[in-house]
């Protein structure tokens, strides 16, 4: 994570994403069986998909040679990272929903 390059950036954002995804992942097993458990499981899978897209965009930015392409890929990766953080915080609200 102390690398200044793309690998360090991917490691740092992945570590933060993993910390945020722990809450909904733990909630999958804490909520009673039924629709809430299915929603939390889908939520975790969705957050994993957003993380994969984020890493893909970081790697795409590292491969790009045109500065505009680099900037666009980094902007998309940043937006996906922010979406994952917001989704993690919203998961706290989803956990408290009662019947």
C-alpha cells in the first residue's frame, strides 16, 4: 500500500472497500431468514462487482497512453470507489429495517 504507483492505489482502495463491506457481509448471517437476508447477500455481491469494476478502471488507467484516457479511467474508478463507500454506509440502515 505504500507504493506510489497504481498497485499501491489499488491496494489502498481495496483495503478501504474491504473494511466497508464487512458490515453488510456480517449482516447476511445476522438477519433472520427471508427477504432481508437475500437483500443483504445481493448487496454484498453488488459491492463486490463495483469493486471489480473499480480495479479494472485503475488497471485501464495504468495501461492507457493518452492523458485523456487516463483521466477518464481514474475519474470512473474514483466514482465507483465513492459509490462503494456510500453503499457500505447505507448497509447500516438496511440492517436496522424491521418487518
